C-alpha cells in the first residue's frame, strides 16, 4: 500500500471515511457487484483500523491484487 494511502487511512476521521465511501460506491466496479455506500464505509473503516493497528506496531499494510 502506498505511503499516501496508508497515512490517509491512519489519519482519517470516521466522518471522512463515510464521506469518501459515497463516491467510491458509485464506481462502475462497485455498482456492478451492488456494493452500497454503507458497505463501502464499513470496508474503509476496517481498512483504517488495520492501518492504525499496523502503525502502532511499527508495521505496514500490503495489498494483493488478483484479476
């Protein structure tokens, strides 16, 4: 995960995550699999929690993509 994304997740307030979930849930990819704003917000909150835990443990997050 990029430093920029990692830092943004660590520092984001819950209100920010909910606000960012709205446009993300409207992307073609998420609309196709019917992911709504509520689910997108929960995913972002989970990622933020993981990032905060990783930072507290002096670790990083890694992202694996498969197509």
